[in-house]
C-alpha cells in the first residue's frame, strides 16, 4: 500500500498564506523605510551643516583689499552633538589658505557655482566625513574664495541606527501581533468547516445509513457548493441503494416461485409412482428452465445498467446481428409454431455488438413467447435521414395502451395470466438502449405489438 502523502493542515496553509505576504510586505516596508531614514538623516544633518557653512561664509569680507574672516562660535555650536563628532573647516583664497585645515580635501573651484552650497562625502584622517562647501566672489578680489566645513559621521550613523531599530521593532511587533491574532481568527473562520465535518462524522454513529441532506446550519458562501455537492452525492447513493434493495427484493421474489416448485416436485418424485415421478421431473425441468432464464436475464440487466466508462463504440452491422439472433431463437420459434422473418438492409451503426444482440434477443423472445400459434415475428431494418431503425413486430395480443407506461419497468409481466416470463425483457431493452444512446418505443401496429429501436444519425 503506497505511503500517504503528508500535506500541511488547512490551518497551517492559511497561516502561511496570510503571514507570507505580510512578511514580504514588512521586508518591503523595511527596505523603503531604511532608504527614507537614510535620506531624512542626511537632509537633516546637511541642513545644520549648511547653516554652519552659511554663518562662516557671511563673515568673509574685504577690508583694504584684503580678505578677512571672523569665525563665529555659533557656527561650530550648531554642530555639537552627543556623539562628539569632529569638525573641520577651511577657508582659502584661490590656492592660498586663509585659515583652517590645509589638508582638508579641496574642490575644483570651476565645479562650484557662486553662492550655491554643495555637499559631498570624503575620506579624511582615516574617517568618513561630510563636507559642505561654497564658492564666494568678493569685490576687488580676482581669486575665488572657497569656504568649507566638514564633520565626521558618528552622529548620523547613530541616529540612523536608532531609527532603523525603531522601525525593525515596530515591524516585529506588528507581525507578531498579527500572528497571534490570526490563529484565533482562523479558528473562527474554519468553524463552519468543522461543523460540516461534524455533520458528516455524525452519520457514522447511526446504525442505518442516512442519505438525507446534511444539517449544518448556515454556511459561508465558499462552503455552500461543497455541501451542495455532498448532498447530491448522498441523493445519488440513496437512489442507488434503493434501486439495489428493490432489485434484490424483486429478484428474490421471482426466484422463490421456481425454487418452491422444485422443492415440491422433488418431494413428489421421491414418494410417488412412476407416472407421478415423470410428471414431477417434467415440472422440475420446466422450473429449472424458468430459473435459468431468470438468472440469465438478471445478468443481462446488470450488464445493461452497469455504471462506469462504457466500452469503446464499434461499427455494428444490424442485419448480421439480427441474423445471429434468429439463428439463436430458431429452435424456440419452431417449438412454438412461429415464423421468423428479416427484411431490409442498412449501413452499419455505431454501438456495442453485445448490447444490440441482447436487445434484439429479448424483443424476439418476447415476440415468440407472447404470440399466437402460426404467428410471425418480423424484424424490419430501415434507414432514413433521421437515422437507422430496427422494428420487431409480432402477431400476439399486444399490450393495452393503458399498460404501456409500465411495460418497461422491472418484473412487470403483461402476457397471458401474468405468470409466464420474468418481466425483465423490456427492462433490459430500455437500459441497454440508453447505454447505446438509442431510443426504444412502441410502434403502430394493426395487431400484436411492434417495438422500434432507433439509432439517431451521427452528425459530423
């Protein structure tokens, strides 16, 4: 027996389906948040750095043809922070240093716009720094004046880390709270499914199978098709079970009569005279024949009504099958004094040879059995635009119009006093015709009975 494939529980699948996109969204928010945090920290600190740069640049003046500078302490106070970042500055007139750190990375003056601050990262004294720089043009001074101020990045990094940690903690709290709240929410959402399962499992506790619709109470819209499909399956099982019970009861009833006859006649043969034994043996032979025919027709009916995938269709010559049926029934017809005739020809039809043979054999058998002495059973084949028909007609008493509606039911016997036959012939014909996609109906006949089997014309 193959090992059962292990699949995750529905609750787990739903939890993964919900938390998976939530985690993906959290990661996306984290990436976007980190980008925004870095940008906000950079812009905020650059604004402070730019303010310090502007305060220094405003003090650069020209006095008596010389560039002078008065460094304001407030400019450096702006840059004080808890991380105690190092601050560097440089003021140069052309290539000449006016004040500050001479080795601070100097820009190319040609790349700077006048009075427009520019910011850039650089490496200075084995530290990463952020530089703010501006080019000024002073009257009567031919050389460009470059003002620079820089700071290390410790405070920026610390602020970025604090904000990132806050974002990460917030996301973890959000995802954790969602996970804790989703599980009971899933339990509440799956409660109708558990109720549906309980309604199905409750049927196991009953001694007698119950095929009535499930009583599950109101169900969500998504579960209604499942419950409806299960109710339809129960209805089909109920129909099948009732059919099996009825079939079994009817078959048992029909078999009881010939078996009772056999039992009685065997008892008579044991204690009777020679003549009585011969009569009893005749009765036993007749009962055995009836029982054999009943069993044969029960098997034929089971074949005609068997479920599942039908055998592949094949090309069937109706005249050839009808000839075989006549050959099979010839001895029976001679004993009953009945003539068998076959007329007409037709192209082959698409069907099952065995089922068509069962249909014709039962119709011809009925025609012989319920006919008058010297009568005829005529098989006529006809093909036209609507399809192909084969008619079996006899000269017997026929079936009254008021009884034709029930003639195709199982174990309904309409001939003579109702004691002859098994009542399965026409039931076999109807079931087999349905499997072939053909139709069977009574035809118009001046006397006797005519049954028409019609194969519709295939299009395409």
